[in-house]
């Protein structure tokens, strides 16, 4: 009996010794980790002293990456002191391993943040992460530029991307009178852009005569405009336009029986020829600039002009190559004899006020990605449009 008691006591003592040993080891490891974080924070502090204008640092290698989009974590905002830098470094070690910092010369305080680094090919991911983390801007390392998050943050909070569109330009943007629903190439594209922003698309009707004024209106009535808007130098002087996503050019629409009659601008620019255009857009501008003898008739509703031509109320319409095939397919009384030889060559893009650099980065990235993955080609096939970009 005594032997059993002694054996039990011996086992208890061994177990206690093991527990003390494990606890001692754990304490040692914890102390080592704290010391390591402290040493790393000291090195970052020293680095900050010699880089007061700002830096993004890989704390594992103590080197600065030359490319990427740096976005701060909200959890480490407001870290200024040497002591708070330890928290920043600890957070960075638990995440991507990057610390950003800069000296605020107005206050004499350093600002430190644990930072997430995105590829410069993924501005959408960076900007949405920044907006959702309450950041004012993100930093592009290769160009050393700040991009403010004003517009993207506003859209994310609102939950809707407001898109200005005319609704009279089949098959790019059309508002069905009966259902009050929009459809078309530009409408589909707008919804895809909204999806990338994680919000819904909301369509706001504008018109060609009021387009520029509506884009520049304060307060804004929509975030961007799209649906057949040509990229021009005049627009880019006062507004911002994205990269092109669809090729276009001026051509003619006439009655099929007159297809052989109209083979050039000279054939059209005659006193007996009636050319019908919608007001305020580039179609009217082109007609007035190049047709000095023909009769120019202005009709308010662009979508009604093809039927006016087909019924003999006008002889020619000046449309874009993007819309002409839709009308000739829909109405066999019409023809587009110069479709393969447009008078002009251009591109259609997204229009918005200047100063929305964050939104423009996302729009341009989306356009490039949709060219590369075949999305734009598939949309062109859906609506019978000319596709001019390789996959």
C-alpha cells in the first residue's frame, strides 16, 4: 500500500515538473517573440528616421518593394509613437508583412500603418479594400502617386453606381417606353462595372444636347455616363474619358433602293437630299461641318429617325457604324452602303467629371480585363456590333 502511495506521489511530481518545464519553455518562446518584434520595430523606427517623406517596407527583409498598390489597415490607424509601432509590426507579421510610414511635418509625428500590398494590375481590389477600410487614399509605388478614394467610397456607401445614359441609341442604350427598362450593349457593360464595384447599377436619363452639362452638374446627378459616347479632344478638355471599349465611325443610313445612289459625301451633299439628325450630338455636328448644300432636318428623337428615312420623310441619316447594322437588320427597307468605309474613325468610352481618378482606375482596368477575357467580344456578338480589338 505504501509503495502505491510513493509511486503515485512520484508520478505527480514528474507531471508537475513537466508542466513547469513546458510553461518555462512557453514563457521563453513568448519572450523571444516579444523581443523579436521589439527588435524589428526598432529597425523600422530607424528606417523611418532616414525616410521621413514616406516608405512601404517589407519587415522580413527590410527592403522597399518597387511596385504594387499599398493600402493601410484600419486596425493600425493612429499609430505614432515608438511603442505603438510595435503593435503595427506585430499586426504586419500576422498579415502580409508590410509597414508603411511617413512624417507629418506639421505635427512632427510619424504615422505608421500595417499595410496590404496589391498588384498594380489589380487596382479594383486595392481601391475597394481601401474604401471598406475607411482610407482616404491608396499609394501606387511605381509612380509614387496617391489616389484619393472619394468617389469609390461614396459609391460603396450608397450601394449604387449611378449611370447617365440617353436611352435613345439602339443597340447601345435604349429605354423601352412600355416597360421603362433599359437594354443594350452599354447597359450590359454598366451593370458589369457596377458588379465589379459590388453595387447595383442605377440608370439616370440624360440627352445628347444636355450631356456635358449633366456630367458637370453640381451636385452630381450621376457618377459616369455611357452608351455610345465618342472619345473626343473637346470632351477631354473639360471632362475625363476612359480608354475606348468599342470602335465607331460616321456612316450613312438610307433606303435600300437608294443604296447605289449614295456612295460618298459628295453624293449626299446636294440641295435635293434631306439629311435627318438628332440635336446636340456629334451626328449633327458632323452633318453641319461636312454638308453645306444638303437639307439638314433635325428630329428630336434619335431612335425614330431610321423609320423616318424608311418611310421617305428623309433620305439619309448620319449614324455610327455601331448602330447602323441594328437598323438594317430590323428594317429591310434600310441599307448602310458605306458601312465598311466610314467617314471617321474613333472609339466609344465612358465619360465622367475630372478628378474621379479612383473610379477611372477601376473603369479602365475593367475595360482592359474585358478585352482580354473575351467579354467585350461576346457583348458585340450579342448585339451584332463590330468588334475591333483582339482577345
